[in-house]
């Protein structure tokens, strides 16, 4: 089990709080809370170890351009596959912009 | 219930079972009236899970939603069966007990807050054992207290069902709504098989398990009050009907003399089955 | 499957505390009920004991099963009914030594969950009606058995002894269900108080009103009995002096900080939202 922190530059604060998913086996929950403009801070609790590189790769794709909303994101992951992780992240960001 | 009806319902998107605990709570309350209390953004994680290498959920698997039912104040406590089998730990248990207690306190001040519990739970979270058990005792106390003022309605929809100490909580409710997919039993099938052997209880024999503890059987025995299809609209309607009915004249748990007589009169040497259970409950006065 | 040895503690302590008070008739042999006294006031003592001839074969070692659940409810409801017009309600003392709920096909088929609910409702109802309810744990107080018989008490007392245990599930079963070995479970329990099986760890959770030292918990000496009787009397007076008849007393333990935080938060948010 590990805890990871990732930071990215970001834009204006997220418009609302969002929660998607459930910490069921093979799934994860994603919480988004608005934060002060300019940065995005992500905390990941993962049941698996040694997944830091994989998380960074996935989140770089979404937040690496620094254009995402400023937020505090929390991910509680119970062994989801990269596919399920992508799905939940996409769901969360879609709900954010809804 | 036909295959065609299943498809229709799925296409209409009215399945209750498919919904998360949070979605279920909001689907039952009057549209837009739900406000979550002590929610996931408070980050009240279990203090006990990470030390055991278990990833915690931000709401600890219990959603407390205050709102309106038919315009009257209500609180819904929904257990998320997807997280740790819906088992209750310290935090989730405290949320549930406290919500019920606050509803009772409201009633003592003339506010007719009623409560609904969505049971999707295996009972005590063993990783928090005695704090889970203590919380469940407090939930029992709170249901008995509140049920003096307002009907406390339980809903068991599946797929996890309602087991352990929370099956006792279900037995304390004024009314119970179940689906065919639901199960209601004290001990999980695996534990019974471990304790009593596979000949007594085969935990992998699904038709057998549902024949004894499934929603249809329980309702036929009078251990549940309404058997409904997996349909949010119908479930909400039944919920409102039970609330309108008010406190039951004689709650199930007050039939001790009757049940003792019936149990002592039956042939306990033959093994139980669905038919003998129905016979136990259906003969004589209604339970 | 193991053949559990049958504990006599519940039976022995029941007789020690009830003295010559006659047993209530008309109940299954697994229930001992007698109207004795406590601190000079009427008290109904209740114990669930092993009945090797229990018609339900999965409930022959002291488990709380179908008959026990409904009979507990009957015995308590009768006391509440009898005292309905009294201002001073008799105390109800649950003497607790039960290894578990009963596990079996008949039990599930015939609604054991409902039988235990009846018992829990009866105890809670008695407490709300003003009866002082005291739980005395002299042996095992396990999961459903404890929820049905004792956990609704105003005050919980326990003997401080290795044979006294409160838990949600026996070690073997708990290990299997959580996919760990018993050793792993015990290691975890050593650093996670709510998981532990010993009564000292349970006491650290703040759920007990008092932990009692006795010389011979298995075969109580007269001094042991006197000591417990005194403690029960003090519990009785403590309850009678308390205007609150809920379980709030259990919220102060060092290991229930999260519980207190949540309750305070919920209370605050509840008022904000309004009725």
C-alpha cells in the first residue's frame, strides 16, 4: 500500500466539488475539491505498491499542460486497472465541467 | 417478472440496484431536496484501515442524506455495499447511529423527522471488530428509540444483502422493503458452512441460499413487508406508502409468545426448507 | 468444526447472585430468569445457558438461537408489563456468557435475525421505559449473542479474566473471512485495539463502566460474589441518578475520537440544514 503526491500548475479554481467511483475491488474513487488558482495537488492512496510511474504517466496526460482547473484531487484506489483509472478520471473531469 | 420488463426497466434507467448508495439516497428523497451530511469531503476516514494495508473510502461506506419525503423532513442512511462489503466500522457506524439519534431528538421537539435505512451490508467490519459491534448496538438503540415516534423503514435491494448485526437492525425496523435479489440473514453463508458443515449449508448453492433467505421467501414469511421489482420509482412509492401508514400496530419483534409457541410446536428434527419456514410463519396469527 | 466446551460461568454466577430466588417457569431451559433483589430493590436476573437437549441442535452449547432470542424478549417484556404502573421500575441484570449466536440452516430459515431483534428491542424498550438495565460479562460476549443479550444495557461491567472476551467473530472464522492466518490476525490485534480479543483491550475502548477483579471467576468465592454484588448496586445507583437513559456513556473512550468528531460534526450540520 502506498501514498503518492503529485503537483501540477493549473488555471482558475475548479467550479465545484465532484466525487465519482467506489473503493471496491478493482475500482477507485476520485474526489475533486476546488483549490486556490494556479495549482493542482493530487494525493493517491493505492492498494498496490510500485505504481508511482504508472500514476504519473496517466496524470501527466491530463494535467501536464497546466491548463486544468485548480483543484485538490484525492484518489483512493483498490487495485483498478489503468483502463478503469482512465474511465474514472474522465468521468470526474467531465462532471467537473458539466 | 418478464425478460421484456427487465429490458424496459434497464432502458428506462430505473434500476435501483445499479445505483450507488449516494445515488439511491437521492433517488428516494423528493427531487433536489437531499443534502449530504458528514460527507466524503470532510475526509473522515477510518482511523484503523490504513495500518492494515486497506485503502479507505472517504465516506467510510455510509452516506447520510437529509431531505424531504413527500414534503416532510427525513433522513436517509445508505450503506455502500461496494466498499468492504458494506461492513460497518467506527466512522460509518457513528454516522448511522448519530443520524437516527438526531431524528429522534427532532421528534422530541415536535419535528416529525422520519428515517430510512438502505441495508447493503455484511454486518461488522472485522478490521474494526469491537468498534463496529459497539456502533451497531448504538444503531439498534437508536432505531428502537426513533420507532416510538416515526416508522423506521428499511430497504434491502441487493446485491450484497443484509447480514450480521445489521440483520438485527433490519428486524427492528417498522417496515422492510425487499427485492427478489435481496437476502436477509443473520450469518453469512460462508460462516455457517464453516461452523456447521457444507451438508448443513452449502455457501456456493445460490438457489438454496435464496430459497431460505431471499427477498421473496422473507416476504412470504412476513419477515419483510413488501416485495418489489428492482425499480426506483416503485420503491420510492412503497416507501411513501409505509410512511403514510404510520407506526405499525404490532411490530414484528413484539410477537415473542406467539413465535415461541410456534417454534416449540414444530418438528425441529427435520431439516428446514422454504416450505417448512413458510408453514412456521403462516399458520396462526399474522406475524 | 470443533466441539466447543460448555462454559458454566453464566449459570454459576446467575445462581450466586440470585440466591434462593425461584426460577421463572414456562421458559426454555436455556434461559434462567429469576426475580431477586439488588441493593434491596427488585431485580430480574437473566442468563442464557447451555441446554444440551435444545430442540434446535445448533444451539446446545449456550449459543443464543431462535428460542433464546424470543424467550429473552418474552421474559423482559413480562417484567416491563408487570411494572407498567410502577414509578420505580425493577432493575434487569443480564448475566452474559454466550459463545455466539447459533449457526445453522434452521436458524436462518426460521428467522434467527428476527428472534435476536426481539431480544434487543425488549432490552432497549425496557431501558427506555425506565428500567435500569445492567450487563455483567462473566465469560464470552460475542457478536449477535451480545447484541441480543446485554449490549442494550445502561451500564456494562466485566470480570477481568482471560476467559472473558468480547468480539464480533471467533478467531478462526474471522481469520478465514478476512483472508489472513490466525497469527496475522493476532499480530494486527496487538496494535489495533478494536480488533483485539482480550478484555483489557476492550476496556480501553471506553465501553465498560467497570472492570472487576475477582479471585475465582470460574467458581466465585463468597468474597467474589459480594464484590460483584456491590459493583452491581453501584451501577444501579449510578443509572438511577442519571436523567439520560441512552448509551451516551460509551462515547468517552480514548479510542473513540473519530466517533466523537463525527457526532459533533453531524449535529452541527443537522442544525444548519434545519428541520
